[in-house]
C-alpha cells in the first residue's frame, strides 16, 4: 500500500488520511503523557526497572544466605544438629526457596558431613 503507488486517487487520499490520523494520535498521546508525568525523562522507566530488579536480587540473596547460615551454625550434638538442619531444609524446599536439585545436593552434604 505505501511501498508502491496507489491504484487510484481515492486510495491515495485514504492512505494519507490514515497516516495523518496516526500522527495526530501519537502527538496527543505524547502531550497527555507529558502533562501526567511532567518530570519524566526518556529512559526513566528502564532505570527504575533495573533498580527494582537489583534490589530484588540482593534481597533474595540475603534471605537465602540467612537460611543457609541457619542450617550450618550449630553448637549442639552433631546428630541433633543434622536432624534440625534436615527439617529446616525440608521447610525451605516446601516454601519454594530451594529447588529440588538444591535440596538433594544440600541433603547429601548434610548427611555425608
């Protein structure tokens, strides 16, 4: 339609009218956005999303590290500590913090050590 000349004048006028309407619509959208978010700059959204992802990653790492530390810091009898660590490991798997693979590897490590 736009790549080659239209067959008749009617089609050319319709094509130009649609292009003009799309341009007007985009300009109205740009103005509405500028009025609703006057301090916004190009790229702000992407920067905010990266910061949110970074904070979520740090928080997840902190929670997993804390959970693993709970599994390894014990001053009790080794057998009691193993049972408690295995129970806590099962809770972490059920709550979705650990995957099945991570659960199996940690369980092997606890039982062998």
